[in-house]
């Protein structure tokens, strides 16, 4: 099973944001650092998740376990509900994408287990800033 660690981060709320995605696939690893522009932290978390889902779909992965240190995202995905009306469309997009996998899991992990994705998201913020 493919393991995907993702993180979204913002320097300010809102502020320059980035997505970090770290994929483990049978001993192979892939790293993605994606500048997201200016947005709030929760939106950055969802955008990171959506990018991770899209990457996995593009690569044809069918059995995937996603890991995040955002309880906000993991709980909303499990419940298929979020109160925030601005975030609800992002959750719906993510849920639509999850249905394309034969086997999909999402789990909350401690920040210490998500360090690589966090570092990649922070690098994306720096990359974001350098483009301005």
C-alpha cells in the first residue's frame, strides 16, 4: 500500500502558503513542494490534500493510505462534514477524488511523524515568496 504524508502551511493567516507531499511506494520515495499563493492555514491543508490525491490518481495508485498531522482535515474527511462554509467545497472536492481509489485510508499522525511533508510545505512557502 502506498503511504502519502501531506501538510499545508501558511506564513500568516492568511499569508503565503505551501503544500508538502511525501510519498512512500515500495521503498521508493517522491517529494513534492507546491507553492499555493496566499490563503488561510486550513485552506492550505485542504489544498495540500487535494494535490496529494491528484498526484496519486495521475500515477494510477489504487490502494493509498494518507497521513496528516491536521486533525481538522482527518476528522472532516472521516465524517464527510465540515462546518466552515468556505472549506466545504474543498472537502467535497477531496471526497470526490477519494472515490477514485479501490482502497483509501486517512489517518491522523503526530507532527513528529509528518516532518518531511512539513519541511516540504515550508520550502514551498519560501518558493512562493521568491516569486513575488
